[in-house]
C-alpha cells in the first residue's frame, strides 16, 4: 500500500535564541542520552492524536513536544540534525494523519525540506521528567516556548 505523506506544519517563532555550547551557568550542554538511561525511559512506537501545542529544540538530536492533550514527549533523531537546532519553525512529515511513528516519520526545519531527520525514538514524560528536562535546557530556563501558529 502506498503511504500518503501528510505534513503537519508546526510553526512557531523563537525570540532570537542561540547558544554557544555553554549554558548561563557556564556548564556544557545537558546529556539527554544519559538522562534517558538514568530515568529508564522506554521508547514508544507511536503517538496517536499527535497535534503539537508547544515544542522546544533541546540540541541537535533531541526535542521536546507537548500535544494538545497536554501529554509531554521527548523525541530523538537518528542522526545529527544540526539544521533544526536553532530553527524558528519546524514541521513533521508524517505517514499517518494525527500520528507520529518512530523510525518512519521525520522532523525538519521549515524551508529546508531536503534536510529532514528521522524520528528515532519517542519517550513519554511525566510532569516531573518534563520539568527536569526543561531545567537542563538553557533556552527553557529563559522562558522561551515555541507555540505553533505564531507566524
């Protein structure tokens, strides 16, 4: 069966946010892979009813999303996705409507259609884990949140 490619545009604007590899405390960037292992996060195959309400790029291979149903997820890509690290807008290339599928769907910077990255892992987060991740991210500490629809 030929899969239909459905693009869910998740459009947001950052307030001119860039980092130099060191957070405001003078520390090196967070190790999200160590966090995943320490928390024993278990990967999901898919997220159903996937409609993003906010997102945050954590680094070149990790991003955080919250769905309209107020569920939080940590997504990892299968490779260095440097094109999205400082993206003002991103979108997801999905094979199934309203569903994000690991190892099948992709994330890309809006306007850079040839430079997309496969979503390798999806991890569901509880409130405490979400807060811990946001505490690890210097951009989130600055109170910058990305909301779709802000063009």
